[in-house]
């Protein structure tokens, strides 16, 4: 049987969460890079895997299961056939992997329905709060020029507010009382992994901006460190590309700032005269 295929771009936070999860749990998989900066997610070939044109997505031939009825209508492709399970959406993928691979420890997605319901509530909250704040901020301040998108100062302002509020909510609701992981668990769940990967994205905004958001949230910093330790060395390995992007952006910004502070050619000539 073919290993599960994971379509991902490591610059994408949900992609990293899936990759780290597979590595930590020794799930055999083949990583297929879908380069967002080269618009590979919009290619007809990838749209056959995920019609929404987003990463991550997986193709798994383990079961003859289908996420949606319409999947029967999907054409055969080189990479999958109509009997493969094709899943998009990071949380659906993490839930699936945690449920079908017997080697995955229970704490990632507990069988206990009471605990699981609490994890679901965090995952649902994440999309319309933390992710909306962090991803919108990163998109409008760091990525837009690379992706040819227009930025909006109003969107940045709202995203900053939502991000700050979300960080406060995590601390006051789920990390209350010195909890090591969300919900006071002694070990991480898929919610810990997903949310921490989201917050890691702030790195590419530079240390000052990251510290402006995280500096005042000591509980968040400790919790992030706990998640890193629990998933090391895979956490660091999956984030290597993010730190490379960060270094490149910082050096580009520094070069642009230098250029702006240098007297213009006209001015140089004038001063020589
Ligand atoms: N809700 C989805 C969102 C996936 C998502 O937003 N992926 C981004 C990268 S982080 C993407 O593929 N963006 C390209 C696009 O939307 O055009 C998930 O959590 O998996």
C-alpha cells in the first residue's frame, strides 16, 4: 500500500502541524510540496486533489471511505483514484490521522468524548479567532507583496486587535492555573499543535513585532515551549523553512532601509558640487 501523501508548503502553518504530527507519531507519509509562492496550489493538477486550492491536503488509500458524496464524481488522477480518501482542512486531517493510525497516543485526540468535545471547541474557536487574527496580519504585512495581493491598513488594525484578544483568551480560559497544555492536560493534543504552529507564524514579522504580541503573554510562551519540547526535534525541523524566510525578509527590509537612508544620486552629485 502506498504511504499517505501529504500535500504541503512548509511556509503554511496548518501544513507544518500535519507534518509534525506525522513525524512525532511515526506515520509513514510522502510529502508533496505545493509551492504557494509559485501558485502551484492553483494548478489544475492540485485542484484535482483539493478543489479549494489550499494546503494542506492528504490522499490516503487505506480505506474505501469518502469525506463527501461528491468525491465519487472526482476524476481519476495520476496521484489518486476514486477509492482514495482525499481530505483537506488541517483539523479534519489531524482528526483523521489520530483516529486511524493505531500507533497514535490517545492524548493527541482522546477517545473520551467529554475531553474530545473540549478539544473540538478549541479547534472551532481557533479558525474564527486566533487564525483569523494571525493569518490576516501576516498576510497583509509580510506576504502580500510576494503574492501580489493588495494590503489594507484597516484589515491590519482589526487583525492586530483580534490576535491580541485571542492570545488573552488562550491564557485566561485554557492555560489558567499553570496548565502545561490546553485544558490542563499533562500531554499535548492536536489543538495544542495546531494553535502553536499558528502563533509561530508571527516569527516572519520580525522579533520586535513578535515580542509586541507575545512579550506580555508569559503563559503562552511557556506553553509554546512545552509543545516544542513534546514534539522535538520534528517541531524545529518543520519550522526551518519559516526561519529561512524570516532571515531573507529581514535582510531585504534592512537593504531597503539602507537604500532609503542613502542620499539620492542627484543629492550626491549636488553635494559634490
Ligand atoms: N482551513 C484550512 C485553511 C488552509 C489554508 O488557509 N491554507 C493556506 C496556506 S496556510 C492556503 O493554501 N492558501 C492559499 C489560498 O487560499 O489561495 C486549514 O486549516 O487547513
